[in-house]
């Protein structure tokens, strides 16, 4: 149990997870604090805060580590195509089979399916399980940049004909200003600022998480204030969580099967499994502010992603631990 706790902590399921829960509770109790006329300027803080998050992320991108992960093009192609093509296709198919209508929760599920892979959690779990870490770093980093362009295209398709359609070119520009340009600027300054960022990694991580919590709080406050969660029982929330868990397990199993089918080595199979099944809450919260300018809609759309985020950390950590133990027992030729 202590070993699992350490893995969960490394993967990000620690005080931040509890803070997310507390943020949602506070948004339900004090929705007026997150309103647009609040005394706390959440909109301005989070707008510039998002750029700070991605600037720091860019500084952390080590060119040497990225270069070392370039080699296996078949592995990279599989992970990126699964993240941005197979994942949305699976959720779209499930929605069609389930007869999903216009419930905003389905929009939230579609949104998370179109998001990039998470960076830190994927790399940590690949490392623990004995996977190809350089390839994981490369894929997670590239996914974050590619998602700036692919995710809005998917959302344009999902929202086609609805009242929430948006100007795609303007969205690209806004995301470039808030995400892409800060990332590239940070990357160019890696050699200068990298050592400083590493020395202050804990403080900067706390800053990142604080900005995400403010985004979540303001979005959920607006949704609660407008009654978007009225009629949603705890049973509904548990059911939605069960669906998100099933989705994660489905994608993990699919990635495992595809890795074996293509004859990947054990380390690459592990990398495919984790990088292809994860979705980024950080990028989802940041991009969602641009894609869903109405904070009421944004608050509802975030809920499936937050549940998926928590469940992918818990379940993924358990899987990583099991794979590590099997690797020690001599399972070098496969995951099982």
C-alpha cells in the first residue's frame, strides 16, 4: 500500500486531487465568488496564468531528451494517431450506440477524447513500469503542441450546426497566443532558464496547480450559479465516473492489443499503453477557456475530464505497479 501511495503521489494524485474536490465543493457553496463581477479577477489571472504555465512547460522541454526519443517512428505514429484519431472515434461511436443526445456531458466526453496526452503522469508511469522513457517524453511533448491545432478541429466538427460553433482561425490564433508562443519561447530559453526552473520545480508546480484550480473554480461557480447541475444526483456522478473508468480501461486495452499486434518490444508496449490512454487536465482547462468562452458551458464540459483525470491516475498507477512487478519476474517478452 505504501508503494502504491508513492506511485500515486509521483503521478500527481496527491494534495492537488483533494484540492480539486475542495474547489468543486467551494464552487457549490459560494458560486458568487467565481462570478464575472467577483472582487477576485479570476478571468484576468487565469488568462495570463495559462501563458505562464506553458512558458514554464516550454523551458522544461530538454532538446537532448526530445532528440533521443525521435527514432521509433512507428511507435510515435501509433501513439499520436490513437490520441487524436482513434480516441475521438471510439467516444463518437459509443455516443451513437448509446443514443446520446444534446446532454452537455456528452460534449465533455467528446472534448476530453480530442485532447492531447498528459505529460508528467505518462512519463512517470512509463518509467515505473519499465517502458521507453525517451519515447514517452517525446510523444507527450509533441502531443501537447499538436493538440493546439487538432483539438479545435475536432471540436469544430463536433459542434457543427450547433449554437456553440466558433471561428476556427480565430481559435488557432488565440491558442497560439496563450499556449504555442509561450511554449516555444520557453523552449528557446531552456538553456538559460532550465537550471532555475529545476531548482524551483516545487514552487512552480504549486503555481501551475493554483492557476488550474482557479480555472476550475470560476468555471464551476458559473455553472452552479446558472443551475446547470440541478437535477444531477450523486448516483449520476458515480455513473459518469464509472463510464470514464470504463473508457480508460477500454483505451488501455486497445493500446495494449495494438502494441502486441505490431510486435513492439515490452518497453515500447508499455509506452504505447500509457501515452495513448491518458488525457491532459492542464491542457484541457487551458484550451477550454478559449474553446468555450461561456463559463457556464465550460464548467459542465470540464466534469467528465476531471473524473477521467483522477481515474486515469489511480488505475494507471496500479497498472504501472503490476507491470513493474511482472518485469522483475522475467516478463521481458510481453506485458503479461
